[in-house]
């Protein structure tokens, strides 16, 4: 089905920027929505940002105004532009994709990419 490959994580100083990418390298399916979640050590996975097929977006409160989610025209790659990064943004970032096959809904996840923000 969908195979999500993330890239762009790394180490950055506070106040810096990073851009994450997540591409579907699996079957060509109609993806309804794609999003980014993150999980810091000892914490639950939380929504960072999501974008629906129509282009509407949703952000976690802690990243509003600093992060921007977008998709390519083919709607197979989702990006997360992260600006004004803070040490508390340090986490493993996962992308996911929600799609349908033969009327059944699925959600697949990428393997995660580490983002570390130093103070």
C-alpha cells in the first residue's frame, strides 16, 4: 500500500529552521490527508500539523505561527517547514497518511525522523 519515507531531520540551534519531507514510495492511491505527529521521550505522540486533500490545515497549539504544512501537486509528498525552533520541539517526528482502498480506510505511518533543538 502506502510506504512513507521521511527525511530532513537533524540537529539545529534554537531559533533555527528545518524542513521535513515525507514521500509515498508505495502504491499510487488516493490519499485523503497527510500529517505530522511527534513524540518526545516519556510523552504521548501529539499532532503537529495535518493537511487534507482539499488543502485545509490543522496545527497543534504549540506550533501555530511557527510551522507550516504543505503538499505537492500530486498530493504524494507532505512537507513541514519548521521555523523559530525551540528546545521543546525536540522529538521524533512521524508522518502519516490516511487513504481508502476498495472502500476501506487505512492510516499508515513513516519510520520517524529525529529532530533535536539545542539551547
